[in-house]
C-alpha cells in the first residue's frame, strides 16, 4: 500500500489507473492509498463542465485540453457517462472526440458510469479527483452526463462550474427550471456561429439580473464555438479570474471543505446501506419484517422506523 502511494505521488499512470479501478470496485486498498496521499492533495484545480445533451461539452473539454497542453499543463479528464443497460459500464459517447489525447502522456482520461446514481455524479468521482491531484495533474476537467436536474451534482466536486448551453433549443428556460441557473460560475453559449446565439446570451443575462442579487462573483455569459476553438482562450482566462476570486475571498478553501464533508456523509450513508443490505439474507428479524411488509401485515415506513430503533444500528450491524 505504501509502495502504491509512493508510485502514485511520483506520477505513475499505471498505478493511478489501477487505484481508480480499485476505487470503482470498493477495494479496501483504495481507501488505504487515499488516506496516504490525502496530505499531498489540493494542488490541482477542478473545473466542472455540465449542460444539456448536444451542447458540445465534449468538444469544449477537447479544446480546453489542447489549450492547457499548449501551456505545458497536465490534464486529467473524468467523463461521467450513462450506464450501459447491458454491461453496467460507461457509454463513451462523444469521448471519441478526445481520442487524439490518449497518446499524450500529459493527459489522463477516464470514463465513469453513473450506475443509476442520482445527482449526476458517482461518489467515486471525488476520490478519483484526489488520486489525479496527488499524481501531479495540474487541471482536472469533469464532464457530466447531460440529464437536467441531476447535473447539480457537479457543484459538489468542482472548484469552478461551467454550464454549456446552445442557441435555438430553449435551453435557457429548461436550465432555469432545472436549477442549473443557480450552480454556474460561468455560462457558455456554445455553437455561437448559429443563429440566435446573441439572443440566447441576452436571455441568460436577463434571467441572472432578475434573480436574487448575490454579493461577490457575477457569473459571466460567454459566446464560444468549440468546434473552431473560438472563445476558448477567453474561457480559460475567465476560469483563472474566478480561481483568483475564490482564493482572495477564502471561498476556495470553504468550497473544498464543504465538498469533503459531503463526501464523508455520502460515504457513511452508502456504506451503512450496503452493509445492511448484505445482512438481509442472514438476519432472521429483517427477513421476517420484509415478509410482513410484503404481506401488508406491516406498513413500510413505520416498520422501518421500528426496526431501526430495535436494532439501534449497533456494532453488530455495521461490521
């Protein structure tokens, strides 16, 4: 374990890839390595890119990666994809557009399946960002699956959140409904070469002005055409400005601390649920309760509360 942590800190990508796999499987070795490397994290900057399907998120990631590599910065890319109904793995989708980066040793790409998890972001993404961080990656780009309200999960891992929209699709109204308007640090109207892009940007700006005024950072609305690279330099400049703002106001440390607390609580909740589920076939009281609920001899909610009170979730239940 100590040897794996050492190799990871030295930037060994094979060890990094293996540790992410262990993390996906819930292997105890991953927890040990994460604990060992935790003091060495906090150097990478995490940018979340979200938005509806078709907005060009993968192309934006591709162009940002090109820009960062031209500045001799290493990049980690985490693509959160829908789960395959057949294999349970990630459907790579537009990740093929990043294939030219696969042979670049300065770029590490990993696709992660949602596996039906709500929030749009599997919990393991947080652990993966720390592994990338410890391995020496400068910037981590997290692209999420475009599924409306579930996009809000990106707020709980990224330092800066980009919301990509496109003209001629009613995205502004849908974004408002989904709550995306509340999470973005920077708005991108991508495919700006299409008709209606300026109107789209004006609509988003008007929505932001009508919203509740908040002190501090005012999210800019930017026009980009990722296919040609138009506006990408300006986007990176704005990301750096936001990072400087977060640093100067101490919001960066506060935001990252909140992310860690959220990860801890989610881990506890998921692990308790997993351990309880693993005991279903072994605990006669739980089996009996389930049968009573199924036969309508007990009401599900009250039976659950009574069962938890009687079990107390003591050590016998959490081992």
